C-alpha cells in the first residue's frame, strides 16, 4: 500500500478533515483527508485503491476501536466528517457522464438510522454505473419510499441499515412498497444485513457491497 493511501487511512481514523482544521492537535498544519485524497488521485492512484485502502480501511479501524471502548461517538463523527471531505474528490471518478440512464434507483437509510456513509458509496457507484439515483437521505420512513416509487414508476429501491435495531424496519418498508407497486425490485444492504435476513423479509436481493448492488441491477 502506498504511503499516501496509508496517510489517508490515518486521517479518516483520527478525524483529520483538512489542513487548516485544528483537530486533532498533534496533526496540526498537516494535510487532511481532503487534500491527501485529491493528491493521491492526481498522482494516478486508482480511485478503487484510494477508496478501499484509505477511506474504508480508516473507517474500519475507528469502528474497531469504538467496539473495544477505545474510541467514542465524537471520534466517529470526526471520522465521518473526514470521510465526507475525501469522498468529494472521489465522486467525479465514479461519475459515468452517461446521458442515457439505465434506470432509476431510489435509495435511503431506513427509519431510525442516521448512518449514511455506506449508502452514499452505493449511490455514488450506481450513478457511476449509469443509473439515475434518487437519494432520500437518512431516517427515511416507509411513506417516503412509497411516495418515491409512485413518482418514479419502474424504479428499483435500495435500503441501507447499519443497526440491528433498525434493520428490522426494512420489512415494513418492503411491505408498504409492495402494496402499491408489487413488482418493485428491493435491494438491501448494510453491515448487519445478510442473505438469510434479506430472504426472510422478502427483499429481492442482498448486496454486501456497492459493486454487487451495481452488478445485480445491471443484470436485471
Ligand atoms: Co455508529 N454504529 N452508531 N455511528 N457506527 C456502528 C454501525 C456500530 C457497528 C459500532 C460498534 O458498536 N462497533 C454500532 C452498531 C451496533 C449494532 O447495531 N449491532 C453503532 C452504534 C451502536 C451507533 C449509535 C447507537 C451510537 C450511540 O449513539 N451510542 C448511534 C446510532 C445513531 C442512529 O443511527 N440512530 C451511532 C452513530 C454513529 C455516528 C453518527 C457517530 C457515525 C455515522 C456518521 C454517518 O454515517 N454520517 C457512526 C459511525 C461512523 C459508525 C461506524 C464506526 C462506521 C460506519 C461506516 O460508515 N462504515 C460503525 C462501525 C463499523 O462499521 N465498523 C458504527 C463505513 C461504510 C463504508 O461501511 O456503512 O457498512 P458500511 O457500508 C458498506 C456495506 O455495509 C455496504 O456497502 C458499503 C461499502 O462497502 N452497504 C450496502 C451499506 N448499505 C448498503 C446498501 C446496499 C448495498 C450495500 O444496497 C441498497
């Protein structure tokens, strides 16, 4: 792994957003996740490498520390802020520039859940793959998904959840969608979700990562 990609991972893990950010004090006056990501891409490091080896690796480290009681919610918030600063530079590399969309995907993080980094990555990759993405954001109730599937006939729906307490809300959302549009393809994903759960709640498919989601939609 190149040094700059490792530096990006450290900035995400430590919540160093940009050069002039005062936090964390020991990284003062050093480039942050935003500047380093821009530089890595300008240097020709593949976007996929920056994403996996820098952004996702850094976020996994802080997540592990949180599980071990060595990091706390403010650390997660700073890491999320650094991740977003880096994603701004990555997004154009995943934009396909295609004018004809392959289809429309309505995506959102389910009710009760505020985690949006994974959902944003999926949205970015789907857009890059030529899909029109309608992002409903976070904490999205069933009614908003229902409204969107009526507004975009024939669309597919992507549901994301990061909490064991919110993944259960997927079932009600799927039921509500199918009541108005029975044939709607509903993809589910997020760290606590798996294939067995997807089947149990009658989702069309489970995607463990953005590429699988894109491959699935391309194949349908
Ligand atoms: Co929270 N959080 N968090 N958190 N957080 C987790 C999820 C947790 C596992 C941490 C832990 O305990 N180790 C834990 C959940 C435990 C559980 O339910 N089993 C947890 C908790 C408990 C909480 C709070 C309850 C903490 C508290 O307040 N006491 C609280 C809940 C708030 C709420 O939602 N109501 C909370 C809050 C937060 C922050 C706001 C501080 C922040 C989120 C900021 C944001 O998203 N804007 C945060 C963060 C950053 C995390 C961790 C550290 C990182 C999540 C992340 O972004 N990962 C996380 C621990 C961890 O994952 N290691 C944790 C990186 C991202 C790229 O991965 O989201 O999994 P992920 O997405 C992947 C795949 O899952 C997949 O593709 C993505 C790319 O590969 N994917 C899909 C996701 N959605 C998909 C949809 C698809 C297909 C694939 O199709 C539609």
